[in-house]
C-alpha cells in the first residue's frame, strides 16, 4: 500500500528539493515573541507549561511568528505548536521537560508502530506545515527519573515492554510537510528523542543528539538511557539528515511504519521512502541506520559520507515473523571508522504476536548495496538465515574492510555481487549466484535463500526453522 500526499509549500521553510543544506534564517520566520516578556522566568525547577503555551496561542492568534527562548532554563510539560508558530532557542537557552509524567497530556498518538493512547512529547506539532525548530540552544528531556523507573520496572517484571513505563518523547511532529530542525541540541529524552509520523520534506541540519549510554541506574551502572533513539521516521518520505551528531543509547536513526500480521492493510501504516542521511557522525548507539522493528516497507534509503566512531552496527535489518516486510534499494556508501557489526540481519521476536493469515506475504530484503567502506569491524557479516524471509541481490563493492571474526560469506545470500572488495587484506572479486535446490528437512521442503542448508557454506551459521533457532 503506497499513500501519496500532495501539498503546496506555505512559507520560508519550504524547498523545491528535500536534499538541500540551505538553512533557514530566523528573520524569515516573522515576529519574535520572547517568552520572558510574557512573565515566563528562568528557573530550573518551576514548571511553566500554561504560561509558555499561552504565548504559543497568542502567536497563533496574531497570525504567526516565533516562540523565542532566551538564555536560561525554562521547564515545561507538553507544548502544542500550531500553523505559523515556530521555535527558536538562542545560545545558552534550554527548554527542559518536566520529570513528572502528569505534566504530559495523555491522548491518542502514534508510538511503536501503533496508534494508541499514550503520552505526548515535550514539543508537539500536528498538521503544522513549514514548522521550524532552530538552535543553537537545547531541548532537554530531563529523562533521569524516567530511565531509573524503566530499569527498576524491568527488574521487577523482566517481560515489561518499552511502553509499560510512562514516559514522554522529546519531539513529535506528525502530518506535516516542509519541516526544518536546524542547529539545535536534543538531549536526555525520556523515550524516543524525535519522532516523525506521516511527514514529508523534513530536513535535519547540523543537529546533535545525546543520551547517556551508561550510569543512569545505580544498581546496574552499565545501563544507559533506554529507548533513546535519535530520529524515528514513521510512514514518511523525502527526509534529509545532514551534518548531525549522534551519541544515544539506542538506534541513531530508525525507520518505523507499522507492525502486526495485517499491518500492510491498515491506513494508519505505510512506507518510508526517499530518506537520505549524509555527512553525519555516529559516536555511540545500537545502530547508525536500523530498519524496524516496526517497519512494513522501506525503499530508496541512503546513508553516505559518514563516520562511525564506536557504534554497535552500521546497518541493521530487523525481521519480524509477525509482520510482512519489504526492505528494498538500501545503500550504505562511503563510510569510515569502526563498528562492532557491519551488516546485521536477525529475526526480531521481542513482543511479537503472530496471527493466522492466509497468503501471508513473504518478507523480502532485496537490492541492498554496501560500497565505499573503509572500516574495521568485530563481525562484519552478522547474518542469520530464516525460512520466514528471503534475502536477494546484495552488493559489496569498492571497499576496504577488516573483520576480527572473518565472517564474510557472500554465498549465504542469493545473487550476491562482490567487486573490488578488499577483505582482511585480500582482494575479493566474484559474482555469486547461489541458487541451490530446495531441500527436504524433517519431511517438509522449503527454500532458505535458495541455499542448500547442508552446504559447507553455512557450517556454523544459525538458521531459524519453524520459529526455533537451530545450529548447523
């Protein structure tokens, strides 16, 4: 299902081309409303939600302009921006979220691939075309108490989900186009840091995303801030992320879109496409780019010209057995640095609910290109095969890779192309078309990426068969 939205451009934030590094000038955004001129004071403990929201409402009623946050710390619960109202944080300014969940409105919203009743974010913008958040100041989620509660709850109930702890996101923008987040610091979110839903033509320019990766829970000092993804892109298109810095305790950039056996049939779900990530620095986090775990269709996705300093993964494809998924035309290009894993493809079974469905579409990953790498890995090729999904037409091109585990085996993926690929000092050029016959296993016949599972190519590789993990 492909939903196409056609909009007109409405103000200075609009652009003819979503891949643009041109920045927005504060002077383009109309009258500036300095919140201190409306009785809001700098105080790191005083919650002033109503006072700040009153200024936003006045800007909207006056025909638009910019909520101007001067130097100082201003605390608030959930704020709601309307058409024509933008946000500017000057140098030294901090808009800080309340540490009490009661200060965030409970409403129907989008979270973890579902439309459910949940808590709003600190900054919310729904149907706000041309919405801009400009720095150089800081949005601070003040997440410490939420993180502690999450880890304490998980010890009491190890099966608790991410949503069982009541906590807000930092920024939630939905049903909007021609959006810009520029030069702003986004840090210490209690949950996801920024979440886009049903948006198009969104640009993140020179933003920084921070969340601690350890020492947030005194009983387990190795614990970091849970679920603090940098950018979650959910049923969106034409997204450009440029010059951004990420050090978070989950995925830096994650593509969402829906989950469940019938997810591809529901109108609230949809694909992500035309996503370009360029010239970014990934310091710490679970993955530079992750597709899933709540994704149904992602295509024309590019991560390029970027650096991984100490990430766990470069590209992660989460494969849900309860959701029909398609990952197509994904390119990783011109990356340098270090990551534990290069390509990570694994079944994702956390909190899955498989329902009966006749003619369930097969999950497919196809036309994945990794090229121009100059990187070191602990385990470059961390790929798990499964009868629940097919992997086809992967390309590994023009790269220099070192791998501690010597894990690379292109025969595991059907129609794999390897060209000018220097791997652990050896030149690796081949055109692999592994199309082995289906085999009979336990009296049932199936194909596993077209590969004979008795082949020596997959000795020692984990294979998922009938939802159980076996080792060949």
